């Protein structure tokens, strides 16, 4: 399995609070202008936001535009901070 591209679709200020290490930050509203980078990435994409709602919309958008393996991180970075990395700040 290829290493997934972890896509942070939150706003700039949210990324300043905390992020998943190694993730690519593209705010949700900029996804359409950078679509080619994501659809042509050739690897699975895991989208995340604060609680998982915006990232779910982005995941569906990417799937409808040709991305093959797209996943939504259910619970977003909030769940990540609670369950995986307690050092990650919550907001």
C-alpha cells in the first residue's frame, strides 16, 4: 500500500493551533484551484479538518472529480488529539 497523502483542509489559523505531522495544508476554498495536484497524486488521500465535516465534503468533491482512494478522518484533528496524539492542542 502506498503512503497516503494526509490533507489538512482547515483555515490557516487552525493549522497554527495544531496539525498532524507531515500533512499537506490546502484550505478548503483553495481545493478547486489545486485539484490537479490531488487527483494526480497517485496515492490514497486522507482528508481532515476540525471535526470531520468539511473534510467529508472535500473527500466527496475529490471523488467526483476522479480521485480514486479518498478517505475522511472521522472526528478530525479533535479525535486525533484525543486518541492518537495528546500533545496536539485541542480547540
